């Protein structure tokens, strides 16, 4: 499996405070990796470490399989916090100035502007742009270096529904063209529409990495069983229902199929020595799942 971003026990400490605390993260090529966390959870600090904008207290970063992270950073474009724009310049003039700084071909400016939906802004100055347009211009600047990865910090924060959709559609389109994304946000509903993998961060710690498919499965309607031996319950059910998806969480067993067999399941478990204290249905939401893992 090819990871384009890996961190190993990454730490960023400021005196007694840990902004990033032993984070081991994995982003595969082609992912839209959503870094989920409350404000102040460590999302931006982690992104800055990956980009080399700050140095880690300890731990390591591997980019494109190379431990020389500086080499890999040349293939990454980013938009951290608000884009730094020349407000008295047009979108084209902004990209022209940045292309000079980056040493890139100015011939790609017009195609990039069209790609991010700013090809028809003409003589309009960046200072007159809406927040969504400024975000798209910031992403356009990040695309000048023809990156293989885009790291975007809260790209939809503060946008109206129309602006959010524009950014979301652009991310989906660029990802289809081969660009891997890491996106931070605390807006769960919107991120869920594009993300393929989630990294959940709380108080500087990465509490879980889970694919969108796995998350959907965990939040499905299923049979919940509470008994005196979760491991034995799971083993028995897998024998009796080999086609079912069965998980254990917090000493509770969840089975995603055979929802009409709860009476039979209860009898079967009792017959095999399991004292069942609760059996019923549960259906969790993604929001509840995240809130539980994000902490108080």
C-alpha cells in the first residue's frame, strides 16, 4: 500500500502544552483525507509540521516513501489559514506574481484559473472577491507548482452554502484528476460529502483513522447485544451467522444483519451459556460517532 504522507510518533510541544502528541498518520495516494477535530485540537499544527512550516519536537515525517521530507514537500501545494493575496491585483495578476516567485511557467495560469472557476473574473480585483472566490484563488496559487498533494486548512470555513458547494465540487474534480487531498475541518456534514478517509484528532492526539465506507458500516442499523462475555458472544454468532458483519465495541456486540432474528439470537446465546442482559436495535449517526471520539 502506497502512502504519500506518513507521520511516526510526531510531537510538537510548546513548554508544557502538546499541540501534536504522538501522531502516526497515513494518507494513501488518491485519498481525500479529512482531518476532523474541534477548534484547537491540533489540526493546523499537524499540517504545518507536514509542510515544514514548524519543526517537530520529536518523531518523523515520510513523504512519498522518502524520509527526506524536504524533497517530498516540493510535490505538495497548500492553503493554510487565509490565502495571502495581492488585493489590488486581478486573479491573473496574482497568479503571475506567484508564478515568478515559484519559477513556474505563466502559460499554465489561464488553465488553472479556469479549473478553479475564476477564468471569467477579468479586471476584478482580488480585494473585491467574495470569501469563496478568495479561497479558490488561494487554491489556484497552490496549484501553480503542479502538486501531487493539496493540503487545505479549513477551506470551507465561513463560506455560504453556495461557496461551500463550489469548493466541494472543485475538490472532487481535482481528486478525479489524480490529486490527493488532506483537508481539515470541524464541519462534519460538509466534509462527509467528499472525504474517503477520516483522521479524528482530539487534544493533539489522533484517536482514529477510519475509511468513509467503514464509518458508514459502523453507523448502520444493527442488533446490539450486551452479555457477560463479548468475545464468546462474537465467536458464537460468527459460527451461527457466517455471512454477518459482527463487531465488538466497549464490550458490546453489534451485528449488522439478520435483524429479524433477535429472538432466535437470544435463545441461541442463552443455550450456549451467554447471560444476555440486553438485546435490541441501534442506529448511530456519523455526528454522534465523531462527537464521542472528539472528546469533551
